[in-house]
């Protein structure tokens, strides 16, 4: 089932409205997120996606990671029921910019040059970097996809808005093709993406709505206060591209997390 196949169905509210205490906790989490380590800083403790330092144990590895176990707005999630939202979908204004790529040992990350933005609810976030996961981290009614591209946007106050794009197996993805052809095999080494400036339009599945919810980073320290916009239509990625990605970083998707009373909005 493609992500856009669930459009038009009856959308029901899931969970309950956040309480005052939850809102206060969310504000505190957002402040903590603003002070989080930069993308390439060394983590407080080693973590991975398998074994004794895998997702089930992240909260035990370091005090800095305790939110991975104790948080109540964790990501990713399995999206089942949604409600129609009065708020509009975010406005993405993406322009060509220089790209740099690195295999950081956990994912392939593309740093994006300045100039592209996402605007939602009157707030502007600058596109900062893109990370890839296989299989997808988010699920639609128990279905995982071949990959997920996550576009991280940062506001002036340090808060984050992330656009998740689910990629199903099919035609080659032109944007990812450029990235994979440029990524160094050596972990931690950055390189320019060949071919000059680019913009992520080839990742986007065309006209689409968004599933919106309040969540977290999907990697340690699992900081909360992250605004998630998962597109309800899917892009594509070829089997060869998936295999190339997995040869570089292996599977790197965090399991879905409990909804914990949150609701998911469908924004069009």
C-alpha cells in the first residue's frame, strides 16, 4: 500500500489533548534540544542498532540518553489513525545549494547549504541536513518501506522540524544516486557531492499531505520537542540503491515507539 493510498479515508482523533504539565515538559525538552550537541559532535557513549548497545538499551548507556527510555513523545511511530487539522501544511521553499556528505557510522548524512526553508504555523526553519534510514523508521499501518529520508530544519531558537519521506522500492532516486556516488567509504570523512549545487526536489513525491505529530530525535540523546511532518505519499528508491546504502551502514531504523496519548494530524 502506498502512503498516499490512505488519503480521503475517515480520519479519527487518536489519544487526548496534552495537559498543562505535558506542555511545560515539552517546552523544557525544546530548550534542552536547543542546547543539544552539533550533528558531528562525539556522542556521550557508544550506541548502535543491535546488541547490548542497541535501541532497547540506549537509555541505559549514558545519563545523556535517559530520554530514550523515559520520554513520552518518542519517535518514530506507526501511523494508524489521524484527525483532520485546521492548520495548513508546511510551506517548503527549497533551492539549489552545495552539498557535503559523510558516513558518520550510523547513517549517510548530507549537509545542505543555506537558503532553503520550511515555514509552518508562522515559524521559519532553515534546511540544515538530510539523513537516510533503511528500512524506514516511520510505518503506515504496520507497513515499513525500503528507506526513509529525513530532512532536518532548524529555527533560530534551535528547535527542529523534520520532514520524513518514505521511499518504496521502485525507480532509482536521482538525488540519492548523486549522494551514494560521492560518499567516502571511510567513516567520518566528508566530501562534496559531485555535480554541483542540488536541491531535494527529486526526493519529494509531488503533491502530498503531511502527518504531523510532536516527537523526538530517533537517535540518542532522543531529545523531545521535535516537530515531525511525515509525507503521506511515497517516493521511490531502487533495489540497487538500498543494497549500496546497507553495504555502507547496515540497517539503521529505530523501532516504532508508543504513541503515549499523542494525536496525529493530517495536514493538506
